C-alpha cells in the first residue's frame, strides 16, 4: 500500500520516516507523530524501543502481541506499548494508522 494513495497532500509533504515500514513524520516536542501504512502480510518481529507509543488504527487492523498475549486492534481503536516493552505486530490486510512515539 503506497503512502501516496492514502494520505492527503499536506501529510504527504511531511518528511518520510524509514524503518521496517513507510511513514510520514510530523515532529513535535517530545513526540514523533507517524502516519504509517502496512501492506497486507506485513509482519514485524518482536522488538522494543525506548519510546512510549500509542496509536490509532485508521484502516484495517493490527494484530499486536505482548507478554505472550495477542490482541486485535481494529479501525478506530487505540493501543499502547510501554517503553522498552517487547512486542510484535502483524497486518493481515492493508492497514494505516497514526502513531505517537513519546520520549522522556
């Protein structure tokens, strides 16, 4: 799912964020805001980061695994991943979300 097909032009004009997924990055003090898309079949291995993350699914759904438990986060629902918490993600269908990565 190409970023340029989902977000409006003002969002597409933000700097690109490059990692295990494609996103646009809106910088804010102590928080990075990512407008991310994940093509169907995307799987992100268990990992952790030093940011406190919350996100809202705007299309599709996220299969989020933490502490041996998996939950499905559907469109319109929010999730939270604590800093340094190991987690993994899977996307069975094309999915988009807005992620907030808070730093101390």
